[in-house]
């Protein structure tokens, strides 16, 4: 039974599950997301009319596009335009909202399919929490290293 469920997953779905699992642990998960976006866009080109109608119905389309446009324009008034331009590729990340809506929002799709990426994200958070449970007190024992034990993604204690 489990093997049948595993076989029914597409490469895109496995990529999203892997992305959700690694996201709390490492920023390198964005590479997996970019691969998923490329697979999604390539697959969508074959079914352009259906894909566009699915995207148009997504209630997050306008907010995502407005955010991407405003964030792109910050290159012109940024304090460090070179740094902003260097990180502009991250504006592809909000496309995840559209990808999830297209993948799991179709009437023919399995609505329970969203559970696996959410569960993978929770597992990733738990793994990071268990790691930090030992890492942060250990950093407290090393004199002076306590305040540099965290990053911007996981707040320091």
C-alpha cells in the first residue's frame, strides 16, 4: 500500500516535499524550489490554456505580482543597488504560492496532497529544534560564542 502511494507522486511533488523538509534547516532549500519552479513551468508550457486559467483563478495572483513589481523597483532606490540586484532571483520564491495553487487546486488533484509538504515542513522544524536544543546551550558554555550562536533565520535566545 505504501509503495503504491509513493509511486503516485510526481517528481514535482517529491521536490516540494524535499523543499519543505529542508527549508527550516537550510537556506540552500531555495535551489530545490528553483528546480521545482523550472519543472512546473516546463510542464505548464504543454498545457498553456489550462495552466493560465488555473493561475488567473488563484486569489494570490495580484498580490504576488504587486509584491514582485514593487520589490523589483527597489533596485532603483536601494542603498546598495548592486546587492539588491544580486538577490533579485529570490523574487521567484513567491511563485511557490501559484505553483501550489496550480498543483493542488485543480478539481482533478488530490486535495490531501498538501498534507505531505506541510508534514515535511513540521518534521524539518522539529529536527532544527532538536539540533538547537543542544547547539545553543553548548554555545553558551563557550565564552563569548553565545550571542553569535543564532542566525537571522533562527532567533537567538
